[in-house]
C-alpha cells in the first residue's frame, strides 16, 4: 500500500479547498478526506480541528460494519439472511406479519419497521418514574430491544423500503444472541482485529489512553445529556443502550474505513480476509424486492436520477453509506475507487445542512482528480 499523500502536487487542490471551505461555512469544525484507487491512497487531507488520524463518531456507518459482521456469522452457519427473526426472538408486535420478517429485510431496510422512535425518552421517563438509573445500562439496552420487538409495522415485510434504525437495533442484538458475546467484543474479534483497523470500535474512551483522547472529534453539545459529546456516541438511542448497538456507536478513522473498503473490494474478487466472495457480492448487490429499492444487504446505492450525496461520478454498481454525524463512504467497485469523508456536521446543530450541499461537490472534485 502506497503511503498517504495529500494532493499529489496539487492534483486534489479543488477537493481540499472545498474541504476547508466547509469549516469556514460552518458545515463542520473538523473533516478528513481520503481518496484511493485500489491499493493506492491518492489523497489524505484534513481541515479545521481535524488531523489525519482523528477519530470520528461515524454514526450509521456502523450499519455496513455490522452487516459485514452478520455475513461473517452467516459463513459460520450461525445466522442466515433468509432466516426469520422468530428463530432468535420472541416477537411481541401486534402485527401477525412481523413473524415473516427475515434478516435480509433488516439488512435492506425492507422489514416494515418504522424509521425511528425516541426510545431514549421512554427510558428517561421510566428512570424518573422508578427512581433509578436506566440510561446507558444493560437494562436500558434490553428495554429498548423489547420496545422494538413490540412495534407495530408500517408495511408488510418486503413490500416497502424505509431506512430503519429499529431494524438494525434488532440485527445487532441477533448477532449477539447467536454468538453469545457482546457486539463490541465480536466487532473487535471478527472484524477490526483481522483487518488491522486499530482505531475502530465502540466505546473509544474505554480503549484510549488519556493522551490519545485528543484525537477524538466532538459532535457538539447534547441538551439531553447536558454536556458535550466527545468520545461518547452522538445517537441518543444508542447512548441509552450503553453506547453499543447495531445502528450506531462505532468510532473510526478515514484510514481504517479505507481498510474496510479494501476488504469488501478484495472479497468481491475472492481475496477477502474475513468475507467470502459470495458474501461480499450479496452484501453489495441491490435487492430485487421491492422494485426500485436502492438498498443492498448493508449498503445504499447512488440515485441514478441525480441528486445523490455520492455526486455524479460513481458508476452503476457503486455502493456506500451516510452517517448522521456527517460521515460517509462511497465505493466504485468497477474502478476500485474509494472516497471516505468524515466530518462533525452536528457540532453546529442537528439541523445543520451545510454538508448536504458540499458533500457531492467534494466527491465530484475528488473523483475528477482521481481519474484525470
């Protein structure tokens, strides 16, 4: 692997200028961009308060990582995309159709479960009512899982595609139950250690020395917790679950996520360290049902009609994912191109949309430089 280079003599100047503009425009206070093709890192740049090795709360980029973990478990025969949730859980949903939800539905956001619910508020209310701590405890975690298992469906499984955090909460818990081990330990043992992703995992404050905590990037102030979120998960539901969940909670660096992307690309060629070719291809291919669903079993895909956050240069067959805090990764397998963009857009407030406008421009500039 070629050592990281910033700009290759000005080749990526436009992308780096846009990255810095995001700081001045208050789209974020810190950002890192990594652009690679195959084994060559062509650009690795930081802006604002970030350094190349800064550790970000990657929010929903947790989902493709957990999806990869699911496929590793499937390779061991412990879970299957076609398996029903009832093989692992006792469902309490009032909808009888919930019994037809399969793990593939969770992975592709086609389960019929709602997009989001403020479970953390329910836990906080219970805390006040019962006069004891529940937020961030194992009991808080279990109560949220139980609440998800009790949800009514918004649609029959497999008939509609709605991005669902509750679905991945169940996916993460199912992995734990199948392996008899917590999700954070499983992620380390089966994913990050084999791929040498040394700075990736849940609960970074428990793994870092005091001098290393300066690498952590803040996601801003939490009104709910009445403190700044530095090294603790931004997502309130994940925080109420103790910081370890299937939908959010992982922290990482741009370089580590590039290593993950290389594993996906290598596995698609049959050269993966942890994933088989069959797993990687299934994980990165759009689902057939329901028609028009842009999801794969773990990833999103660019909108062919334009307006995608990936920009306009990722070819058909590309896949990627966004994270609420301002992080993203996009992969073009036909050209083995990878663009990782990590930022803390939530520092300036949850409604801050500056990055939504800027991100496609940065991607376009990066891809144009990469293939110029």
